[in-house]
C-alpha cells in the first residue's frame, strides 16, 4: 500500500511540475537569428493552385455593438483634436524596453538620416502613460495591461501612436538605407500636398502557392501579408489605423476571456499573436474590401489605392471613408528575405533594412537545438 501511495504522490508531483512549466516558465533569453548566408532556408515547396483568399475565424461572429462603441470613442477623440496644420507627419516612432540592445546603433541612424523629423523612443513606462491618456476608449487600458507578452503590447501601441500622431514607425531592429523623404516610391507623399493617402504599407510575404509544409517552416499564419515592423501614416487619424485599433481591442478582449483559466491568465500561441494583434490584423483591415490578394501578387510598382476604392460600405457616414492606401513592392521595405521574390539587403529598391531578429517567435526547443 505505501508503494502505491508513493506512485500516486510522484505522479501528482510530476503533473504539477508539468503544469507549472507550461504556464509559468519564462521565455528563453533574447538571441538573434543566425543570418549567415550558409544557413539553409526552408525548401520552396509549392502547391499546384494558389490561395488568394484567407477566411479569418476572428470575423466569424464579431461583437458588432462593442466594436461600434470603440469606433465612436475614437471618432470622438478625433473630433476634439486641434488640426496640426502639417502637410505630412514628420514624426519617427520606436518603442521597446529601456535597455534595448539594438537601440544605440540602429535608432541613432534614424535621427541622423532624417534631419528635421522629430524622433521619439518610448520606453515601456512612457508607453503605458500614453495608453492611459486614452482611457476614454473602452477596455483599452485593461486589455493592454492584461497582455501576457510584450509583443502584444508593442503591436497595439504602434497602431495607437500612428493613429493619434501620424508619422513613421520602425521596430528597433530596422535601420534606414535612405532618408524617408528620399524613398522614391513614397516621393509623391511629400511633393503633392493634396494626396489622400492615410496609410503606407509594404509587402512582406507573397507566396500564395506555398505548400502547408513551407508555411509551417517559415512560421507564417498565412502565405501573404503586409509588413508590420515599418508603417507610415502621412497624417493623423488614419481610418485604417482606427479600424485596426477597434479590431485589435475587440479580438483581444474575446481571446483573453476564452483562453484564460481558473489558475492562469490569457494564452497566445504564435499564430494567435500574428492574427489577433500582428500583421494578420493589419492585412484584414488593409484589404478587407478588396477580398483577394491577387492585385498585390508579384507587385513591381507602388500601388496607389484611391480613398473611394477603400471605402467601408458597412460603416456609418463618419467612418466610411478609409482614406487612400499606398502599397509598396516587397523590395522597398521587405528586402533581405529568402522568399517572396525579395532581393538582398543591397537591393537598389531598398529604403530600409530589417535585421529579422524574430526573437519573440523562439521557444526553448529552438533556443537549445537551433
């Protein structure tokens, strides 16, 4: 009998240990990708037919009433804001922990390359102060504070900053090749005062023929999408970003509730992060009315989408006009990748380079075994 009791005791201890490790074990230490040329890329396996459509489960049963409350709160903030009188926003935003390793080298280049632009780096405490100043937005502060991972807060924060102030956002592992105003595909934004573009995005993934195996090996949630590590809002209060904020808060609130348990808080898988707050959300609001990825496949020249083409027909009059959208080919912001037809970092089309640190995607298995 005592022997059986010991077995049950050991099983109970083992079960408890596994539970604690699964829920509370910290992420692996920060480390960079092996970006050397001899590191093999995943095999470029393709399917016979392309997949230009993506059906998100997040939009299968949206909380329309709550999303409308969020939209109205954001519109109210916009209506009370004083016009800044600027032809285009000249702010550069970066965010991260106070001791960010990449900050000194790469962030310094943004200031040096863009004389006359206001550069701001927000620490985690600065970011929280800013978010709390927008407390009139329902559930914003609660959702932001309850995120279990820093990347989730960073995703929402970049949308909030560019919506409220406008300007250029870059992750701290991104550095400029040219001054922002010297980036040829974006020149009309700075030379034509009457343009209606409210958001600039770049293509990151353009592999609609990718096989499920290739998608898995690259850690993608979908086989096409826009860059989120760099964004530019030429003016304040981009309707695209307002919509992104509404969706991120609403989807996060639902996910946090659904994934929380009696003994743990909300959980986010890699795909959850990409879709709930990350590039997947940006892709939905940027191409929602265009339905398919086909117009962006193998894009060689900047695509200027008129504000009337991007109207949101289901919205109220005040929120219907989404403003114009500028989509940049992959080599402008997405060079240096080994997929999607991207050239190397020295591409003549490159306006910035991304180091592709991808630290937030790494688990202990990859940390130990590579």
